[in-house]
């Protein structure tokens, strides 16, 4: 019985709905684009995390070396670049 409860709890925890991200304002999108361009990259789609962290995302950004995902702090400084 304990095993069944543990499995049920694990499934409930793993299946919680993910929060959708918000679209950044035009001004925020321009600052994201500028930060990405500083790395010699362009394009992609931009999002603002809805969890209230102030983190921005630039996904599927095209660079000379390939395609990357960028994560930016609320002051638009890049803190993570991941190869897509």
C-alpha cells in the first residue's frame, strides 16, 4: 500500500501543468535582440518567464556555429547559452 501511495504521489508531482511563458513587450524584445546580436547571433523567438523570475528566453537563435537558446537576466545580461 505504501508503495502505491509513493507511486501516486510521484505521478501527481511529475504531471503538474507547466506554466506558459509570456510574450515580451516590444521594448523588451528589442533589448533581447540587442543582447543576442552582441554575441553575433540573430533571429529566434523571445519569451518572458511567467513565474515572476524576470528571466527572458531567446530560443532557436541562429549563430555562425549553429542554433542556440539564450537565457537573460531581468537586466538583459546573458547568463546561459545552450546549443539547441
